[in-house]
C-alpha cells in the first residue's frame, strides 16, 4: 500500500513535470518569434490567472514564475553560446530576452560573467 506522503510526492512531481513541459513549449514559441518571455503571457498560455500561477509555481518549482522562466532561458542561452557562432545580441533575441542589455544583465547576475566571457571560457577549454 502506498502511503499518503508517497502519493503527495508523486502528485507534486507530476505537477512539476507538467509545468516544466508547459514552460518548454511556451518558451519555444518565444524563441521562434524572437519575443521576450513574460510571466503574464505564460499564465495566459496556461489559461490561468497570473495571481494563481504566481502562487502555484513557487510551491511546485521553488522559485517565482519570472525566475523559473529566466532560468530556462539562461540554460538555453548557455547552450547557444557553447554550440553556435551566433553573436551575443543574436542569442539574446533567440533566447527570448528581448534585448541584449536584459540578456547581459541577467546572465552576469546569474553566472558572475558576461555572455562573451562565458563563451571565451568554454571555448578555451575545448
């Protein structure tokens, strides 16, 4: 017999996986249209009110909606920096940051280096 705690953990993980998948689909739309990702738009994409999404994402994922989306964008941008010859400005648009400045600021705040410095470091190691 499965315990209540195990059921809650499984339900929580299922919710997490659904949110992760929904974010990936939403962000692919942003990447394709080269538009900035927005929490309001993500809520609309999920057919949820923004306040509701703002309550459930931290409970399920552990961070605010905007941080959740930004972390996914940054991971995608890192991949592009490692694997493509795109300019930093092109990567800013391709990873749905909207502007190069926003991308630069978010990247440096998260990783402690600029996107260009990151690219130099990872290509130096290869």
